[in-house]
């Protein structure tokens, strides 16, 4: 469109469009007594913020031409230079201000030299666009660091330029292609790979701004590179919503600075923008929830965005209470969500959305950007306060603390596999002390990434740079019951699949599975690790703010409050350790390995300790990388534990149970192992029994003993997806279908200790004779139209009613060789079946 305004807003009077009048009506609604005006007024008359974009925004809100003229003169008296990706948002600001004031004097008296001044501003924007496109064409900015956001900004700025100019039309064509890369990048990740810090810093707002400008300024275009950009924006908004952990700050992933805290004021406009851009009620409620932590929500320098980003009239979910904005989210959203399953690989699981509810984050994705970390498989846990955290802080960019600790696996809640001769020569700036061998995941690019496009990233996933690091292999959630995620993170390590140092790999398998039992508030973590050499020591890490209590401590180095303390697992009562922080308390029960040791590492001189040579056997001769000053927005991680098997083995499993509680809690239900066989590993906690495949897929029948009576829910994973399984217990049996995640949930009741056997069954095999035939049809026909039925009665779709749907399932699985599928109308071929059905109907 060659008319103004066209960026976000349309000319007043445009049917169905958002216009300046829309904003002005909102500002003056209810006689000026409204939340929008109240927040706008905290900035509107503040003379300290009078830049060109402030003044242009004031004109949008008030219609006062003096503001428009002030913006015009401010831009005419300055210059716009392209300063790289970090400062690129300035180009968008110039484009918005130019577009908004361009026709302000139409039909009135223009200021002196209006056309000259507008032409100057236009030329500055054009030069900016040209420089930005040149930078993008040069391949310098990396996709998930600056390229995606720069592509969005270049697109917005190019749309402000007049139509009909050959150079500008070329710019728009090029900017279109770069914006398509932005769309692909955000679609793939559903969140920002570098975490909330770089998101809040001039990135988060660019994506809805680019899409809104597209819808307001473009009348025709090629097809977009993604199917549903609005849903992609919604996912980005939900990523912020889910990762706010309950204290007004976000899960710490990537290099973290003060923007991780809502009260910093730099992320608020992004929170608001995704609500208004999508109209999503849950995001609108979350925006009001954010105001509980900071009001006004934005830092003053960003409040010019309020007419673009904020609309308090967006409908909220049913049950919305302004006094408790987040509590309505429980009915509006599932308790767990996955973001960027094939790229970012982030899962968030919640107990609920009220104060004190547990929040868990988990990560198993690919390498995307240099401000990301080597943290595949890590998880965090928050309840009342931070309980399980990622450790360290964003110190000097190329310093020892960042490159040898903070970005490394040793600082995360993952798994180390110590190979003493493992080489570390990544293509990054070498830290002052050289590269430490932390025993963790391979480093790709820690000080500069080179992803030039989405296609370039795909081409290098399993070749070249080998960006593929983790894969979410299964995910499932049932609110009020459980959340489940499974992952394979083998490629994150130097493995037999790929070793960046050409040493053949130190592992051939590393997987992690989390089962969060929402109603029990228990997290089960199960890991498989297969090392290429039994001598490679494995360490299961957990970072906490304070020291775990439990077991007989033997000080190996330093002191009990500042050092490395060794604990034999045999001395830990009930295999349970506890840690308290603020109002929260964590109970950790180590179930596997059956025989294990625990190192407690922490205190002032050991909290950032790395065993530099990857070898504990020659003594604790590592380094505490403390060239970093702690600040309030980092999670202080003064301690970690390292759980290791006592016996050397290529293959080990780790099974740990975490129970977050309030600090006043003295005990929790003990977890016990019911089965640890080569086929299956089964544990019990409270009324739940959880089973996993010891080596992977459970491909045979198995059994175990529950040591007491009661009603139990048996949650079994690693089953054949969409396969059918039968649990036989003391009081009978229960049949369940494994879902796409390979998970089946059974319920059974017993009066006393009892055995349980789980077997696979054929779909529609009512009598469990391993063939689907006429006998199973007879079971169906005998109970046709009956309710309250089960599998053996012919209810094959678990709706307790035997009807035509169950017949369809039976017919699709009818198996006898050479036999035609009987139809109910010809049931006489099966004799008794027809007679019984007819008799039942006559009686009815």
C-alpha cells in the first residue's frame, strides 16, 4: 500500500482496521478512567523521554500535531546508521515514526520544509535497509542470534519506503526473503534458543511487529514460508508464559543477564505484544499477571510502544480474577507443553498455576546459537523457591568462568562421562587457562555461531558442524495425573555417532526420561548411559542453592562447608538426601545404581569446580573457575552432588526420585524399586507404580510384586506405541492401549501384597488367545449395546459401551488366514452369536 500510516495502523476510517482512532478511543474510554490511560500517563507527560519515537507515539495517542512536528524535526536533525544486529531495532523505530507522522498534516497547514524533511528521513531509512540487507547477504549474522530479528526489522523498514521506486522495490523483495528466514526460525523453535536475555534485548518485539506490518501494509505477496504465522506467534508467547517459574522471573537457559527478571522492565513489552498480536486470552491474563511483579510493566524508554503492544480489553479466560490473574490459566492451558520439539527441545511441566505449584523445565534439543549452552538433558525445578538450578553466571564472554564452567555440562543438571584423554579443541576463542575437560558434552561454537539460514542449519544437523544434539522422542501430558518426556541426547556427546575430535566417541547411548506425577508432586528421572569403555566414570549431577543433607561425610578436599565431600550411598538413610532453600524443600531418593557414591561439591572455593583433566582417579586436582561476580538475577548455585556407580561398567542406569515440598515438610513417601531386570525397571512411590524399559523398548512380558494392598496406578512407558497391553493382578485384569508416546496407564486394586504381570495383547483379542477370530466376535455379540463393559466383553475402544465402534475395531483386526470378515447381519455363520443377539433384542 502506498499510503500512510501502514505499519501496524491504517488510516482512520479504514473498515475493520486498527487505526490511531482505535488507540485514542481506548485512551479516553470510561471517561479516561481505564488501565490503558493509567499506564500510558506514567510516560506521556514525562519530558525525560522525548526522542523522535516517543513524540511520534504521543501523536498517535493524542492527535496533537506538536508531537508529530517534534518527531519530524528530531529525525531531520540526526542520522540513522546501521550498527549491526544489536542496534538494528533503531531502524524499525525510524520506520514507524516516519510512517505514523507522514500524513499528519494532510488537509491542514504543514510545517516548514515538510517535504524536504520527509525526503531526508526516507533516504536515511533507505540507507539503513540497504546496509542491513548487505549484512544479511554477507552471511555474517547467525540465524538464532541476530539474523532472524534483523530480517524482521529490515522487512518492517522496507515497508515504510514508498512504492514505485525500483530500488525500494528491490529492497522489499530481498527483505521479504530475509523475513521468511525469520518465520522459519521462530516456527522451528517456538521460543528463543539463547534464553530470555537476548530475547528481551530488541528481539522479542520484532517478530509480531513484522507480521502486523505485513498484514497492514501488503495487499498481495507470494505464499509465506510457514503455514500459520499467527500460531507461531502464539507459541512464542506461550513460551514466555510457561517459563515464568513463579517468582516473576524466567527459567535460566543460555547466557543470562538482568532481562531474565520481569522487574527489569525490558521484557514487558514483548509479553504484552504477543497477547495483542494473537488475541489469545491466556496470554492476555499472563500480561496482567506480569504487572503483579512490575508496574508500569515497561521501562520508561520502552513505553512509547504502549499504543502498539498493550490493550487491556483483550478477553481473558473464563474464571479470570484481576486479583489473581494467573489462576485462570489452569482451565485455559495444559499443565505441560513442548516448544520446538525438533530444534529447541524445551519442555515445561507444571503442577498448576497457583502460588506454590511446582514448575519443572527440561531441555533436549539441538545446537542453535553461541549464547546457548551445552545443556541437553538438564532440568530445573521450582517450588516456593528455586530448588534445582543451572549454575554459574554470565561473566566475561571469553573468560574461564564462562567457557570452562558456565556454558559447560558440568554446570547443568545432566550427566558427565569422564574420559581422561578426551581432547577439547573447539572452533571458539580459547579461554585464558585453556580448555578444561569437564567430562561433558562436545562444544560446537561457544563464541560465535555461523548459521546463515534455516536450510544451512538443516544441512549441518548430522554432517558438517553436526548441530544435532538432542531429540525429544516422546511427550505426553494428562492434566491432574502426569507429564512425561523422553529424550535421546547421545549426539550431544562425543559419541560413536559423531566425535568432533575423531577419537571414536566415549558413549554410544545417553537417554533421559522424566515422569512428573502431578497429583503426587513427584518427579521420576530415569537415565541410560552406555560408555565405550567401562573405565569412563559416570556422574549424575544435581545443582542446588544449598548443600544436601544426608549420609556420612568424608572430607576429601577443603572442609565440610567448603570443599569436596565423599559419601558412601550405604550410609544414606533410606537413600534420601534433603535440601532446603527459602520456603521450599527438596527430597532426593537415589534408587539406581543400587550401589553408588555421592560427591558433594561446593562452598565459596569449590562451587565452580571442574576436574580439568577429566580424571578423579589421580586426585581432585581441578580448578574453581571463579572469575565472575555474582549478581542477584543469577541463580546462586553453591553446591552440587555427583552420583556415581561404585562398580565400573559400560552400561548403567540412574533412577532418582525428586519430591519438592514446602520447607516445613519432614518426610515424603519412600520410593522403592520393584524390578530391575535387563528388560524392565519398575519403581513404586505412594499409589503410583512407574515402569521403564531398562535398555529401551519393552518387547516382552514382565512381572513384579507390589508389597502391599491398595489401589495403584501403573504408569508404564517404553511400550510399543499404539500397542495393546494387559495388566493381570490379584483382583483381575485391566487392558490399556499405549499411546503415541508409548505410555499406558493401568489401574488395579488388591487387598494385600500381590504379583502383577504385564503382557502384550492383540487389538480386539477379547479372550487373550493371541488370535482375533470368531470367538472374539462372539464376546462382542453377546454384549452388544450393553454398558459398563470391559475388554473381555467386547469393549475395544474403552468407552464401556459395546457397540458398532467396537465391531469396526474387531473387523479391522480379524486375522484367521483366508477367512472373510463376518458382518453382524450374517452372524448366523457363527451360530450362537446371532441367536444370542436376537434373543437379547427380543427381551429388550
